[in-house]
């Protein structure tokens, strides 16, 4: 998966998701997709790198995050 493909994938995922809160399992799945980018391209673009840091911090805290806040975070990072 390339950086551009991840951007398309996450935007589609966020557009279709209807959950109230994002789960740790979902965060791990997103992180795994980011790791695919890293394995294919060897580098993450700036936005994805910062999004990964946000995801890793969220996983550490295990605090429930409203899906709307998660989506808003990606939109701010990707803007």
C-alpha cells in the first residue's frame, strides 16, 4: 500500500463508518495499514506519520474516543 492509497483507504473508511466510538481493534487495523505503507514505500508522508503517533497514543491510553472526534483529527492532520 502506498501513502496515496492509504489516504484513499482511510478517507473511505471514515466516510462509511457509523460507530459511535472507535475501538482498539479498529485502531490496530488502521495501524496495520499504515505499517503496510511503511513496508512498501519505506517512508510515511508527514500526515500519516502524525496520524500514526496519534493512534499509538490513543492505543496506550485505552480511553474511548468518539468516532466523530477521531475523524475530525484525521481531517485536521490531512488538511
